[in-house]
């Protein structure tokens, strides 16, 4: 990664209470260091609370309520995991529509751990190779995708990974994919 690689790129990070803290903070740090502007989007207003492996963690301010967030205003989407967060998001009609819009607009999406649940619910998993937490294998397969047990998988505009241990590879490939999709051709 080179500093400034993602200058001018705006990335939505969609979460609600129960996201795995490191699956938000580590990608956010890497994306910000690459020059991107990351925006915490949530169906909740005010703040959201992280999950810290086995218990509740700290809270983070919501930058943009989902109700006023437009996918057209973002260049890419990151879907952190944790069990509670994506389970809540996949039952939120507006969150599902938000995720679907990124696929319809062929924008990069990066999902880790349980994050692919939202992709499945949005109807955007079919025909893809997706890495996730192992418990999603059946859900991913039933959605018409191939579940892959690898630290990072890139399939068209989607980057996916299994767990926090995969974050270095996840971050590297997310930055690479987002950079490829957002770079303007030289005039």
C-alpha cells in the first residue's frame, strides 16, 4: 500500500451494534492511511457498540445515519463481521437495499467473517466465490455461491475473508481492489 493510493475515495462502513471491533478498526485504519475517507454508516443514530471477541466493547460515533446515506455518494462498501451485527443488518430492509446498490453499481465491496450474510440477503452471492467464518458455509452454498476456506478471496468486485487473523490480507486486497475500481484513466 502506498500513502495516498486512495486519495479522494469515499468508503461506507456499514455496521450496527455487535460488530467485531477489529473488523471495523483495522480496515478503517488501513483505508484511512491509504488516503480514503471512511464513513461509519448505521441504521442506528448517535453511536454503535462493538463486540470484543467475547463481550461488549467500546462505542463508536455514527458518521452518517443509514436513513440519509446514498450509495451513489460512496465509491466502495466495507461489511465488518461479528455475529450480532450482520444478523441485525440482514433483517433491516434499508441495510439490505444499501448493500444491493453497491453490487448493482459494480462498486467494490469488502466483507469479513459474518459480513457476507448481508450479501446473501441482498441476493448478490450467487455465482461467486466467498470466504467467511466457517458457520456461514451452508448459507453461502445455499445462496448459490462457493464457500472458500482461504484467508482472502477476490471475486470480481468482492473481497472476502474468514476472520480477524486474515485482516492483513483482507486490508491489502481491499485497498488494491478499491484502487483499481476508482482510479481514473490518465487524460
